[in-house]
C-alpha cells in the first residue's frame, strides 16, 4: 500500500509542490508528473494516461496518488495550494502542451524527439527549428487500424 491514510490538505499541497518540481526537470517521470497535475487542474483538457504511472518511483507515485485523492476529497484545484500557483500552472501548460487533448494523438517528431529543435552543427551548439515538425515537436499523422 502506498499510503495508509487519507492525505491531509497539507500533504496534498506538498505533493503538488513535489510534482511541480519533477515536471520542470524534463526527466523520465516529468511527463507523468505534468499529466497528473494538469489533469487535476483541468480534466476536460488534460488527461492522465494511467499506465504512465508505472514510470514513477514509489515516492513520486505516492505524490501522484495524494494529488488525485486530495483533488477529489477537498475539491480544491492544485494551483490554489502553492505559492504563485497560477503562474506555475501557466508555465506547465506551455511546457507540456504536447499532452493537451488536441495534441495527444499526434506522433512525437522522430527528428527532434519532440523538442521542436534541431542542430545545424555536429557539436549541438547552433539550434535551428526542426524542419520535420516545423518546431511543434509533433507530427499529425492519422493512424490506420
């Protein structure tokens, strides 16, 4: 069991802060932290891929579950619980627009690995806009089934 009792509002707030920090690192768990927070923020526009929770270590999985539980129990949006929350969440929306429902179905660009940036030189010092995705990081290809 990840946590034994219902998280308090303070624990919910602490978990929001921890996941915000993780989402800004752009590491393996960052996209999951962003999805959890954005889904708690506006579930109509941002949805969590539950299978992605498997990427998180136990501490961050616990934070994710506390955010989901806290959001449901206390009916308080996550940005209300941290200092300068509105600005943090606006930045989160910009950093992770790839996971907005209008973009989720699109394929991550294979040339830039979703960054929208390519490099003109071999040393990786001169950045240019990726020509494959035109800087968007995604390619809108329709999959046939």
